[in-house]
C-alpha cells in the first residue's frame, strides 16, 4: 500500500512538473515567462484589497484606478504634473514600481513581455538577489499602443526574489544627436526604499541616471552651455536672497543637474514619494 501511495505521489508530481513546463513552452523563453508570471502573481495578491491609490511626489501626483482584463487586475494611471521634470515624467520618464507593474500588466502589454523576453540570470543589487529579464526590442511593448516600424532599443528588468518587485530598469537605445550622427544612450532607473502600504510595495525613492551626456555635445555647444551657466550663476549671485531662493525653487534642482551634466559627464535626478493614499474613491 505504501509503495502504491509513493508511486501515486511521484506520478502526480511528474504530471504537475511537465504540465507546468508545457504551460510556458509556447513562449520564446519559458524561464522568462515563468519569472514574469511569478512577479504578476505576487503583484495581484498585493492589490487584492486595493481599488485605487494616489502617489504624491514633489513634481507630480499620479492617480491609479483598478481595472480588469480577462479577470486579471491592472491599474490605469493619470499623471498631474507640476514642473518641467513633472512634464517629462508625464511622458513616461518617471516611474514608481506599482506604475511600472500596472503598465506591464495592461491589456496586450504583458502578453508581449511573455512572448519576447529572455531570462539572463541573476545580479546582486543592494545586497538582494535579482532576476534579470531582457527584451531586445522595446517596440514589442509599444505596439500595444501604436504601430511602430523601427526598433527603439532594448530593456532590462531586475526583479528581486524576496518581494518580487522591480529594483532596476536599464534602457539601451540609439539616439540621433545630429543628422546622420546616431549614438547609444543607456539610462538606468533604480527603485529604492520600498515600503509596504496596505500590502502594496512602493519605492519611496527612484533615481534616473544617464551617463556620457557630454558625448552628445560638440565642443562649441559645450563651451556655449558652460558660458550660459556661468552667466546665470553670476546673475543669481547679484539677486536679493529672497528672489534667488524663489527662482531656485521654481527651477526644482535643474540648475544643479545642469552643473552635474557638464562637470561629471552624467545627469542624475531623484523622485521622492511624499505621500501615498489608498482607496480614496477619487
């Protein structure tokens, strides 16, 4: 009897194993598809009791409202911008992990990810083990929204295996600086300081870094930018303190970013979450 039970359990496990493999065999890389489904399953559990939420930063406010695609939840988002960087953010240059996940799980997008992603192994980030998912042409994501004929670059996603949240995104794209002058840029986005808000894991700090920016300026353009920066700094020094402080606040740190870009050949800016409100009914 025990031998029969053992044989039954072994047979059942074998069936489950091969059924699981078959479920992902339709994709180009079953391991990548399996990892992405793992991420989605954790995400769906985290938003089970959440109908809507709002994330407030110093630059913009984003509203998320739960919707369903074939019974599976995702969040449609709407961004209110408040500054120059916020305006850029509204065009897709910013992210918090829930928003990224919500975008990934929108109708059509997730299936594209499953079909076209590749599993690239693991990488340590901030003492965490992350799984790297690679998409060699981001066009496959954009096709869900619009028709595009030309490749627009690759994307690497880094999910930790503790909470299965996004820790880093790395883009690689070719940018035309001048007519006939095309160069590669590699922005990197890092999500840090994750906090559990009613079950939802939200990074309270997101940094975006782009290296090699001076490569995209000619010597004449670089000198012109340096001269303009020096002139602006002289004008700021001559202003009354109250007026100078008000102007610097209006610029939202953009002056420091320009200094960094010209001095260090890179630019980095951070998005800090100030408030999170869940189930507001808005």
